[in-house]
């Protein structure tokens, strides 16, 4: 039996709207993944600590506030500082197409905008795992 894919799902920053993140987390569980939902109002240090403690394969982040560029820059800097290179980073929310190339340049592996199909997210995760 192969190891279940371990996902840490979180809301980064002050954005309190978490229904979408909870729905994606539930869908990923239904797809056979193990999901740890950290809740709202997380900061980069907390997330880096959590993905290390949980030995996460995937970090899923939801941001609807429009603060994704600054928040993701700080998060990706912390991830690099801790030399975490085996965790797939997936971002979802209200992310303009014009920001997506810069986010990928920062190290975000996948970007999913509002209305994305959870099965597509699960498929992306399975196809792109770094472990």
C-alpha cells in the first residue's frame, strides 16, 4: 500500500473567508489524500513550521484578500530559508492572470483561481508531487 498524499491546507494572512478552502480540503480528502486544515489568519512562520511538523507533501494556500503577492513572497522566502524543497506549493483564490507568472517565478507550483474544479487540483497534485 502506498503512502497517502499529505496536504496542509491554510488561509494565509488576514483573509477570513474560508469556505472555499474548506471545500477544497474536503474534496482532497474524498480523493484519498490526508488533509490537515490549519484554519484562518496564518502567518508564514506558522505555515513553515506546520509543513515541517506534518511532513507535508503539499501546502495548499487560499487567499481572497488581494494580498497574495506580498504574502507569498514572504512565505516562499521562509520556505527557501528552511531549505524545504520537497513540498508542492499550490495557491488558490482571487489571483489575477497577470500575477501568475511572478508567483511561479517565486516558486509556487500551481495557481488555481475561483471556480477551479477540485478534481483538477487533485490531479495536478498527483502529477506534480516532488517526493
